[in-house]
């Protein structure tokens, strides 16, 4: 883990963010005392497109808009 001063971090933030995107963890210090840590977010599992489409279809089967038209929804949204 790399340590960097707050002033230097402010000046070089875009470069630091690029390093964090690549997986690096950077501690920011103020007068030598750690005050913040830049690190990548927890890994988010990407779902496959086919799985998402199947889940949406399943949702649509259970949830229908019976009795409401799209035009009515638009009008309600404008109020």
C-alpha cells in the first residue's frame, strides 16, 4: 500500500484514481497521520445478459398492468 500526502493527492487525484482502478490501495495522510484510504470498491458480480433477460421475463409474467394503459401512466406522471 502506498502512502501520499493530502496536498499531493489533491494535485494528482486523476492519476491516483487510475491506479486505484487497477487495484492499488493508497493511504492519504495529513501531517503524517492517515486520514483516508483510496481503494477499489468490492467486486460486483456481473450477471450474464441471458440470465437478466430470463429474470425480467419471469417478473413480467407475475406483474402485469391490467386495466392501465401507458397513456394513463404518462398522464398520472405529469400531475
